[in-house]
């Protein structure tokens, strides 16, 4: 997964592209959890949000790794 993506002549590392995709998906998941009232059961919402973001980032990264093999 070493490489870069080119957008109109600007090169971005793949991890940055995947992190932006994970951020967009995280915002949707966070909104759904908030609407469902899930955060009433969470002890520390900020730590929970960071953990969910990294799990989403890991999932996207692993999926792209499997697709590339």
C-alpha cells in the first residue's frame, strides 16, 4: 500500500486518502449513534469516538489491502 494518489497534479499519500474516507464514514456513524441515543450508555464519548474512528480506518485499510492482492 505504499504509493500516492494524484489529484490534479497534487500527490497525496494513500493513508491520507483512506483517512479522509474514514472520516466521512465516521461522521455518518456518529450521527446515527447520536440519533439512536447510544451515547447515553457511553462513559467517555470522546474516547469512544476515537476508538470508533480508528476501527473504521483499520477496516477501510484492510479492505483495500485485500482488494489489492
